[in-house]
């Protein structure tokens, strides 16, 4: 059983404007059945569920993607939850507090989190596709559409990443959502769970695959404003 958190490229590479990948969705699925990421040109949010990968677009549409598509940044695990808990009436802030108070996450490890059920409210956003010359990501997020969903059943998955991994990934909690009917979803900025199930698993092995491009080799992946830029793009 594979118990490794597998990642292609780095969050700081996206901040640096490297929006084209060299790793296919098919290759990504060889390393996990659960994950999140984005697509070339920042064209939508990614959610990996089993052997299916969905593209959540800025128009509000959802597409099942071809495995030949490529990604500039994504993270996956082979999710086999070790903890399960029934939940009712829980906000995003309350979920984070519960996870930490009950020891369901480890601050210095990588934590995979899944919630399935009915949500009374989910606020999502999705950046639109970009074109060369690529604008900085901090500018891209200023023009992303926001969607507010109410009384929707679906699945929310993501990770809690340690603070020391800033730049490699996004520290803290990072969730993507997709509705059960596969028609709505995106990057989650807020939610209220009405009723559902929480599942978690902790990972302590990490594999980083770096892009083979010259563009990646020469990019500035640790700018002075990295922390602020990540906060701006992922809040």
C-alpha cells in the first residue's frame, strides 16, 4: 500500500508564473486516488476522486478530464482513512478546531481530509484560464468569479500542510468541493456542513517531482514576498 504524499511541481512555481506542466493526469493517477491541483494555464481547479479527475472551471462548469491533459501543480495520496466521524452543523472554523482538539491531524505531518454529506452553504472560487505572457498569480486571483452554493450535497477533499512547507505547498487547510451531481464545485473559501461524515489520514512520507523544464530551473522560487503572495492567492 502506497502511503506517500506525491506532488508534482511547487506552489512557488505557480507564484512565479509557471502555468504549464509536463506531467499528465494519467501519470498523476499512478500515485494516488485522492487529491487536488490545477491545470495548464490555471484553467480551473482539480479534484481527484478515485480514478476520475474533474476540472472545475471559472464558468461554473465541471468536466471529467482526459488522462492525457497535463498539470503544472497537483498533489495526490492513496487515501485509506484511519479515522471516521459523523458531523452536524459545522462551520469551516469549527471543523479546523475540532480536527486539532481531537488529535485527528498532526501539525508537522501531511493530513488528508474528506467530508461527504449535505452542506447548507459552500463558497467557492475558480481562476479563469490564462494566456501568455502570463500575469502574476497575485493579479490573476483579483479577477476570479465567486460562487455561493446553498443546500448542496457533495464531497469536499483536501489537505492540511505543515507551515514549514511554505512555497513547496500551501500551509494550512486547502479544500476543493464538487457536488454529488458533478455540476458545481471549486476552491473552497468557506462552508457550513449541515450533516455528513468526516474521514482523515495522516501521511509522513513525501515525494516531490520537479518539472523538467528550463523555465523551472531558472525561476525564482523563493521571492521575498512569497508568504504574502501565497496568502493572497489561496485565502
